[in-house]
């Protein structure tokens, strides 16, 4: 069984190869298996948002970016600024979608 870092790395490789649907499956599995590991879960949501943007599926992208924004306080309490880039990126993407 791959750990979360390995799953996220695998998803990135799949995306580089143009296999977005396989990457999406990999990242969704990561979220399902994350359990209490909010860091892995949040990272996967951030990447999924990016993948869906690339595929121009903005409704799905929005859902994943909103996870980061909605959980920002908890994520910052647990992980300090480990996810600050992902959170800022999610906010920017959501603003662009709403404008």
C-alpha cells in the first residue's frame, strides 16, 4: 500500500503523462483513505481542484477549492502555514470563477 505522499506523487506523474482521469481516481482514493490525516486530504483536494480546472470542469474544481477555504482555520491550527500556498491558490481560483 502506498502512503499519501506516494499517491500524490503518482497522481502528479499521471498528470504529466496526460492521464488526468487516472490522476483523479488516485487523488479521490487518497481523500477516501485519509481519515484523520487532514494534511493529505487537503493536499489532494488542492491538486484535484487544479486538475479539474485544466479539464475546464469548474463546478468540480470549485468543490475541491472550497474544501481548503472552508477548513482554513483548522488547517492553520494543525499545520501552521504548511498549506498556505494551496489555500491562497484556492482563494484566487474561486475569485476567478466567480468574476
